[in-house]
């Protein structure tokens, strides 16, 4: 057997046997681990390996991946197949495999990298290894537990609206003000880039849903995501942070984001919210959607639109919420003043 390149999604998988006998009879589930041969390189020519390193792949390579669904409006819509396929798709650089149902128009001439199933990774009992809670136990959501830290949600109007950058520079601003800061990404598809940006910006601790073994959270039940949330909060609590910055993926209309934002036990755990948008009209719509839920806890605006002085001017003429450019997000004094003022208004 050739050397197997292990993807980040399978980083906690060690002892395994390759079972080739069940490839046509076994129906995979999200998180199931398998070995694939690379047939054709297209949109992705690398995976993020178990060390988080960019690992280039080549035709005929054998790689270990986890099955998962994916929702990415400027990438792929993909699903775990219900039965054996002659060809599978690499749908996430963090090591997610499935079948593409649709893709962003710029990818149509390229398409996903194509794979052939070699065999499933099985444990000593002959069971297919599943990454979900493979190395730790789940923690039931505890919505009424009082936390010793403040939480700030970074949410975006859409994918690529700037919410990760907002979260990262928010971490830096909080650190500049002398706080201990943690960052967690609650939903999305496994990829280390977001949490590493937050770490590089100064967050003392970073984590995401993949630490619970999920290659992706798309199509997870609300209860599953809430349990992930609880597990991540308990993890970050060990460093005794002053603030925890929480990011949820994609846009306000996306399935899991929409469910979370309309679930009162979840939204009650959030002390502050910042909305990122790519343009001024999205700001207006986003505020209309979020203010009835969060009220004064929606404390500021950020995102891609802040890179354009003209768009900032448009927003400031129409809205009363502060607009935070990257420079302002890093201003610890300004940031803490805004957060303190919002808390005082809510108390009044």
C-alpha cells in the first residue's frame, strides 16, 4: 500500500485497517473515514493534512478523508452519497469528500478533484471509523448555565462578507485592551485558516466544531450544533477568558445560521453581536433581521463594505450603529467603550 496522506478531518484517526470488501455495500454517514485514490486534479490540488500543513496531492496518491456535506455559496454544494459511486468529489481542502450537486459559476469549467474509493478505515471490531466524537464525549447544551466570560457573536449577511476578518481583528482589539480572549467557530466546513487568523491576531485560545470530530456542520440538527457549542464553551472556559468571540458560518439565511439565530436559548447566551456585510444594502437588511432578536446587543457593523469610504458614508447616513473599520476594531479603548456603553444602555 502506498503512503496515505491523512487529511485534517482525520487527524485523530490512528489505528485502522482498510476494508475493501464493503465499498459497494456500505452506506456512508457524515464523519465516516475512508481511503481514496486521486483520479483527476481539478479545483483542489492540495489538502490540509493532520498537522494543518498544506499538503499537495497528485494523481494516484492515496488520501484519508471523511465524508461530509458542504454548503458554500461561492464554492460547492455537496452531499454524502447514499450508495457506492464510481467517482467521488473532494469538496473541502480540510479533507471532506462527497458528491457535488451544484457549484459557483467560476468553478464550472474546473469542477472538483475526482477520487476513487479504495476502502473504508475500520477499527479492531471491524466497524467503520467515524470522526464525530471519536476522541471525546459530547456535552449536552446547558442554556441556563451562567458563564464567567462575555460572548461576542460575529455574524455575516452572506458568505465572504468579512465576518472572519471582523472576528480576528475584534480579538486583536480586545487583546490590545488587556483582555484574555478566546475564539470559536461554531459552524462551517473544516479548514484551519479562520481560527489561525484569529490566533495570529492575538487570541489566546482558538477552536472550532472540528474538535468534536465534525468535518462539516451542514445538515446537522439544531441539537447537535448546540451540543458542539456547549463542548466548545467548556473547552475555552479552561483558560478563564474575559471574552469569547464566536463565529457562525455563511449568511443570515443559511440553514444552520437561521436556526441558531431563531433559537432563544442560544441567542440568550450572547452578550454582544457584530454584523459584517459586503455592501450598504445588506447592512440595512441585516439590521432589520437582527435587531428584533438582539436589540441593543447588536452593537456595531463591520465587514467588506468598510474598505470603501463611499460605502461607509452611505451606511453612516442611513444607520445609527457604529461602523468599525479594521483600524477601529484594533482600537482597544474604542472597542471597550462601545461594549461598556451598550451594557449600560441595556441595564437602564
